[in-house]
């Protein structure tokens, strides 16, 4: 066991950060030029109501300290926001420069792509803010030039996390810095790492997650979908296909999935053209044969599937079908029988019983899938 000081020294090298104050005017310029992305893939939409927005503007005017903004610096030097989206969105919306989505950052600024102006409401210390805009033809509704300059010159501490920080350290930092009112799901945090690691691969995962047959075959809840559940299932698809599962059963499940997918990207084990074809064929076949029932609990006496999608069922079915897709495309009845039989198999029930840790479960089910869906009649 390493000493505390050795552990401190090791992790200090793994985490590389810098920090300095920047004026709101400087941040606004970076944002307008596309050098600051406040709506990366792992962030949610702008959700603060006008009372929350007004309170922040009041704090800036009165020089009440606001929390630091955390960004991640990518290889091209651009900044992706980690923590502080609601704050920066509020400031930029009030200034009239907030763009509606991620694509607008690349596509040039036009009025139709900007959030509509909204007047501030009265606040605790500055009730006269009610009805005020950043700028308006009516002087009674507008901040003065002096007030606008004051806001633009106000500074916020920016903490920059460097790309050279290792994967585990990045994931832990993103998780701990996730301090907003709407906490990010594990996959939303994982998306951040995917964007940093290889944005093209992330966009490809996102494209696969929008495949119609895939979504029809795996009808997850609206809440799970909002929290990037479909991208998580795509990530898990490739982990199930390619991981060697050389991991302790006690390992943290989310850390395992993150480490595995980043390793697969680093090792270039995923062949995009080939794997995209197999992915699409797999879920097209599953949906054509099973409809939306393949991953739902099975009652053999009534020969019916019911309830929500089961994570364990996905883990038990996907590897075997995808690895033997050509066989099952020619043997539809066998595929249906094999999928139904999984739910009553000893392997499946042992892996999904109460008390089995998630990493142990996925390891057991990946093996069981290859045994139970092995592309033969045995």
C-alpha cells in the first residue's frame, strides 16, 4: 500500500489545472468567436427561470462573489464548459448573444439562432432591475452605458483542466464539479470524456443512438433518454462486444464502462464501417422478430413479455446476436426461442439475482450470451 504522500504525488501529476480571473467581456468575446463552448454534448439545456437569472445579474452588479467557472481545454485550445452553464447562459442571454444550440456555435450568429430577450424581474437588493434589458431603445428599460461597462469589466475566476489529465482523474473531476441544480447522469459525464478523447467517435455513437430500429427495439423511459440513456446503451454495446472483462467484480461499474470504452477507442478496436453495419442489422433483426419486447421480462406460461426494459436482458442478448448476426438473419424462429429461453436459463438468473454486483453481472452475462446465442441449434 502506497503512503499518503505517494498517493498525493501520483494524483497531483494526474490532474493538471490552471486558473485566472477573466472579465465577462472577454468571456463573451470568446463565446461569440466559438472558442468557448458552453453547451457541449454532456451539458443539459438552459433551465434557469427569470428570477434565478435576475438574482445572478444582481450579484454581478453588487460584486457579490459567484462560484468559479470550470472549463476543459481541448487539443485545439478551445474551452468546453464543465461547470457553470446556467451562470454563463444567464449572462450571455441577458447580453443578447446566447445561441440556442451547439450547432449555432459553428454556424455563425444570426438573430433567429439567439434566445429572445427577456426583461429582468425585481430582486431583493435592486428592485429597480424589474423590466430592465441589457440595451433598449427606451432609456427607461435599458441599462446605462456605465452599467453595461461595469458588468463587462466584472471578473469571474476560470479554472482550466488540461487535456493531459488522465482519464480516471478527468471522470472524477467532472463528477465532483457537477454541482448544478440538475446533476448530470454517469453517461452525460462520460460524454464529456468521449468528446475530449475523440469527438468524431462521440458523434458516431450519437448517430447510432438515433437509429430508428435501435430505439424501437429498446424503448427506454423518457427520463433515461433525456439523461443520454441511448448513447449509454451504444457504449455498452461495444463494451459487451469487445471487452475482455479483465476487471475485479468489486470494481465501480461506471468507472469500468468509462475505462473500457476509452481503451477501445485508444486501441482502435472498433472498425466503424463494419461495426455500424452489424449494429444496425442487429437491432433491425431484433425489432423485426421481437418488436419492443426482446429486453423485457418473459412469462413462459403465457408466452408474453412485460414490464420495462431490463439492463441485464440487454447485456445477455446483444453480444450473442451481434456476433452471430448472419446465422440469426436466416433463422428467425431460433432467435425468438433463444431470446425467450434466456429468461429462464440458470446463467441469466444467477447473474441477475439480488446481491450480484453490476460488474460481476455484466461479465457473467457477456459469457452467457455467447453460450446461449451461439449461432447454432444446440
